[in-house]
């Protein structure tokens, strides 16, 4: 591509440069797929364009901060892969994939993958990936699409009959409120035509960046946002994280997401990173502190609400259950104590919800579940047994006490516990 066109693309797409960062970070930390891909693409991390304009002390601080931010990118990448592989399954749709090498490993593992990004990225990425992926090439595709354009997204997933796991990493903070509404509307529409979920940790990015850099970098004093602004802010007028899903409390963001037609489930991310040793770009003595921070950072698992889908809810004696059926998946939210008395409420509700339905997957949000008795476990067992042999029952976000009950009874070996 001629350099004039590349320059123009940088101007119209303020995050063009950021598409390269994760690949470079993974390459530096020794990921073999990233090494192979970057040997072809030759991406490099360059200093933020605005860095030379700040004082030498701040330049040094930003240099140290970058290491913290890079470790966060690596952790996010690894955790997303782990989360998907641990029980979600289906087709991984990498929305705004940048140059991440994910497709190489996924093809090797026989996983269907669709990478979506702007033409500036896809035009460079596609031929390089074609060289790197030697087996199961038919499982992988790349689409030049704009996330704000529904038709281009629909075309990218046309003909896919598996559940979609739509993932966005590092995309949402760059969008305005208006764009967020359009993009969430598009994803909702995609999910009304294909079963699946939308998973992102972008609403946590502000919390994550600040806390990770503080844990990972000794003597950190600056706000990472300033660093990000230096990187991209002067290319165009991007106000990083300045939208309804990336700023404010979790409650505010959850409300905004609900209003855009999604139910939210929060799943802690650290179990999927694969241990502190995955934070290789950090100095050894800082890894444990950074890993601790990840314990409070979550994936936002978003299920599109369909107004025509059946909703069942009931409450009884400090317990409530909400059940929603979306195509072949049953989403259940449990609150309070699931004991001998309240288990009957749940079983009755469940039977009503699955009547005449072909349910293949049950996803339970246990975030607000305080207690489960053996009667409660029996109801979960009944649900699990009713699934076809390739079906799954997933319990998300259970407290340590409830996990202990699952472990003691051996129930944790029968279901997927996230
Ligand atoms: C920060 S990068 C993240 C890349 C990758 N997901 C990662 O984790 O490294 C943001 C990506 O969003 C892409 N992007 C920005 N606006 C987009 C749009 N309207 N449609 C599709 N992709 C877009 C950029 O090209 C870039 O690759």
C-alpha cells in the first residue's frame, strides 16, 4: 500500500496505531504465534506522538507506565482466550481484532474464528495470516467491516450456524455515545439472528488501567489516561473512555447497557489469565500485585434481550428467580437463599419456562445467590440432566462458599463453573 494512503488511513482512523500494540506486546513476551505473525507484519511500538512535548520526568514516568499497560493487554488477551475455551464454545467473532494473532492458535485447535476490523487493518492482516495458518484454514475468515455499519457485520458472519461469541477488546473506549448506541444496536440485531453472547471487559478499562499501572509500576503517579491521550489524542479528537459504557460506576454502566437491550453478567477475569506467570512483561516482584488487581476485574457477558422471548420470575421467602429463554438458551438469575422451601419455587418456574422448548444450554448467574442447600443442588441436577448430551449448564459468578458446596458434592465436575 502506498504511504500516502497509509497516512490518510491513520488520519481517518485515530486508533490505527493501537491495532499493532497487542501483537507487539505478545511478540516481546515470547508468544510463538505473535512472533510468527509479526515477522511478516513488522509492527513496532512507537513512542506516543505527543511524548516529546512533555517534560523529561513525565517522559520517564510514561515509559515505565507503558510496561504496566502492556501487561494489561497481554492479560486481557490471554483471559479472553481462556474464557472462551472454558465452556463457551461456538464461533469466536473478534470485533475490532487489530493485529492480534488469536486466529493462528484457534485454527490449530479447530475453532471457528471471524476477525473483523477496518480495511486498513484487514488488508494487511489477511495475507500474513494466510501464511501463518497452515491447518483448518477454512475455519478462519477476516472481514473488512465497520462496527457502526450493520450490513458489513451481518455479511461477516453470514452462513455461520454456530453460537456467536462476539468479543470486543479495546474498541468501546474509542467510541462516542452515539456510536456506542449504534454498535450495541448492531450487536443486538446480530444476536437476534444468531444465538450467542457479547463479551467485553472494556467497561472495566478505566479501573483496570489505573489500578494495574499502580500495582505494576513502582512510584506511579500519573493517570494512564493522560498517556493514552498522548498516544492518540493528537491524531484526532478522541476522548478515551468518554461514553456511557466506559465511565461511571458499574451500576451506571449496567443501567446504560440494560437500556440498550442487554442483560449483564459479570464474570471475574483472573481465573482465565492462567496464573501470574502470564504477566511476563512485568518485573517478577510486581506480578503478584498486578494479579491481585485482576481479581476484581470482570468480563461483561451481555445477552441480548428479546422482547418476544418468554420471561418468568417469582420470589418467595427472601429468594427470587428470573428465567429468560433466548432461542435454545435459558438464562437464570438467582437471588437470595436457595433452600428446601425456595427450591420448589425454582423448580416450578423452570418447568414452566422449558415447556415446549428445545433448551441446549442453561446459564445461571449466581452473583446474588447467598446460599444453596442440597435441595437447591437437586434442582440444578434436574436441569443438568434434562439437557442433551452436548448441552451445558454454566454457573457464573458463584461466591466462594457456594463454590465450596459444589466442590464438596462433586457437582463442580458435572457443570461449568465460571
Ligand atoms: C485498541 S485497538 C484493539 C485491537 C485488538 N482488539 C487488541 O486487543 O489489541 C482498536 C481497534 O479498533 C479498530 N476500529 C476502530 N474503529 C473501528 C470501526 N468503526 N469498525 C471496526 N474496527 C474499528 C481499530 O482499527 C483497531 O484495530
